[in-house]
């Protein structure tokens, strides 16, 4: 079992499953990953000198 559902909102107001390993809300995790990908892409563009 990788995820569980408590029925309670996380600190960001999501009512989604949580990961058993970290207890992190699945939706928070998805948003964090997308945000980090955008940041990394921007850092790569800046490092290459592309605007």
C-alpha cells in the first residue's frame, strides 16, 4: 500500500490521498514537482544564455 486517505485536508487545503512513506499529500507533491521542473528549466535557459 503506497497511499492512504484520511478524509482530512492538508495544510494547503487539499483533500487527497497521502503517501505512506512521507505522509505528504499527493496533490502537494504533484504541485511541488511541477514547480521544481519549471524552476530547473528556467535555470537551464539562463545558464545557456537563452532568453
